C-alpha cells in the first residue's frame, strides 16, 4: 500500500473549516497559512495565532527582505518554497530591540559579524537567535511561519483572514 | 478537598492474571476485554485498549494541561502538584443525578499508582502509543509485559531540536525509521553554513522529516522553546485516545493531511463544533472546551502551547478570556 502525504502550498491548498452546533465560529480563529501568505504583501508578518504575548506569524517571502532583529529567540518554518536565511551577529544589540519584544525592522545593518547562512526547503525549521540580525531571500514566492512574540512588525487582520460564519468545509 | 493517601494493589486474578488496584475510593480491575472503575455504588467500564491508551497519555504527559477525559465519565484534572480523579464530574447526566464522584490526590502519588496499573495491564506486544494497525491487541488474559513501550520519555527540546547538546534529529541510525505512511516525505536536511564560533546558534533541521520518523501517535513533543511558547509537533493516526479538556487556549497548525476534531463543552460534554483541519489550517481550541481528533491517514500536527503556570488561575478568575482574540 502506498500512501500519499498531502502538504499544502500557496498554489495548492484546500482549507477545512468550522461547523458550529452551539458556538461562534470566531472562537476558533480559523485561518490558513497559505491563504494568508498568498494574499499578503512580501515580508508582512501577519499574525495567525496569538496566545497572550506570543504569536505565530505567516509571511509571503519574495525577493530580498529587510533585516530584522529581536531580543529573544525566534524560530522560522518554511511551509512552501525555498528561502535563504542570512544571519549576522550584531556587535552591539540594536537599541530599538531592547525597548520591546518581537521582531524589529532595521533600517540598515549595524556593525556586525557574519554568523552563517541557511537554505530552507519545505518543512525545514531554523533558529533565529536572539540579538542577531537576519534577512531572507526567495527567488520565487514562498511561505514562512514564525514562532515569536508580538512586536512592532506584527500585523493583525483577523476579520480578513478568519472564518466568521458557521459553514461546512 | 482532602488529599487521598490510600493506594493498594491486590493479588493477580486466578483466571486472567491481572492485579486489581485501589487509589483512594476508586477501584480498578480488568478482564479480557474491559477495564472496570468503581467508586462506592458508581460503576463504570470501558474497553481496555481505550483505557490503556488514555492512561498512557495521562502518565506520559504528567496529567497534561487541564482535564484528561478517558471517555465521557472517567478522567483527571491537573492542579499542578495535585490532581483530581473523577467519575461523571464532567458529564451533565451524572452531575444532574448526583452520581458524580471526585477525589484529590498528590500528583506524584497518583502517578505511581497509574504507572503500576499500566505496567501490570499492558501485555507483551501491545503498544498504547502506537496506531491500532501497528500494534498487537490489548485484549485477553495476561501475557508478559511491554515496559519498553510504556516507559518512553517524552521528547522535550530545551531550545530547538538539532542544536548541539539538545534533542537529536531522528535518523535510522538512532532507531527512528520513516513511518510506513510517510515514506514519500523528503528527508533532505537544510543547507547550514556556520562561521567559526557560532556553531551553537546557527542551526536548522527538517521538521517534516523529523515528524515522519515519530514512533508514537498523539504524543506531542517539544521541538522549539521561546520562554513559555512551546511548539509541540506530533504525528496522528486513528483517534486521540482522550477528550482533552482545556484549561487554557491551545492552538493547532495542521502541517499535513487532515484531522477532524469533535469539540464539546468542557463542563457538560454537550457538542459545540466540528473542526476540519487540512494542511496549512490554523485553529484555536478555546479554554472551556474538550476536543477529540480523528486522522485516518497519519498526519502531522503542530500543537502550540503556552506553558505559563499562571494561566489557569487567570482564566478561572475571569482575568483572561477563554478565547484568544476578539474580532
């Protein structure tokens, strides 16, 4: 017997959904990473899950990103496509990242030292170490998912991305 | 509630070979097909394979977050250091009839008792963590034991799988072959180029490949840690052996294939929703529900937990909502 594993992609995904009997479908905050990434601008960090200060962000990767940095670890999973990660160790932590959690966009790369380079394919996960600077390159549109904390770059658009009516999938 | 401190085990049954056990006022015994749980004049029974699969999760997860409902009647609720065991307390019919019973135990004491039951009642060849098609049956008279299967340690990365000194990436060489339902999952590893001095920080691994090699079902393991934010991916096949009653919001991200979740009210057991999740879908499980999942093709699920010990009290006191966001 041969089994076929179904992963999704921005070009080929099939959302499920919430059927309610006695509930509000919005309680389940139901969305889809590929749906969100496919409809986002490149490098937007759109929140798809939130638990107190912690968030999961979905991102459409396309071209070359700006640099980001955070005062805590972050993790990224490549959900679709291929994405290169460039990591730099900051000589001094950027002042803006000390003010609050979450990823901060850097206007320019401060003095730093190269830490390494990672190329992520579908299903690969990488550490984005605290107090580093990182950026991505994607030759073709790809989808990323971040484990991080809500920050100045986090975009909330729940009513646009989530199921709001009870419906059969 | 007074802590129960009486625990006993009896002599093996002359016919089936299984020992009976007592924890406080609860009496446990099994025969060839069923587990029987009694407390005074409240009697309950469930198929012994379902009982052992549920007991295995309760033990492996240290009573988990919130309530572990073995079925609609029997369960435990974690108070983190102490634990309550009940019959009917989360079942509207039982509570209305005044037929529900609850006792409280020191978690460490009840854990010892549960482990003793699991050891005595799990036969050679039966793996409570395995999908039904991958294991021998739990039924019949006592025949041997399966300590290797029930003593697995829950995998819990300190920072991320694959970092030096942290949880290892799974390979054939360390005893994790690719599961039969994931043979088509690519096993390539990411390209990682590290400059000298940064070996402990520049790291990546194939998460999907890692999950394709999981030897257990419905058993989340921690793969990355950001303070209290825990990514707990797991592979799922057949049925989640418990109805997990949340005491905090929990999130699911479906990584592959499909899981259907039956969602019921946490306190009464009344059906509230049915959630179908396919690859890429994201859904929250509110803090006042219980849920049970079904996965006919082995699938990959990312369970996302907030492990903060403060949350249950915040929710119980009304200082935190039962749903994660309002919109």
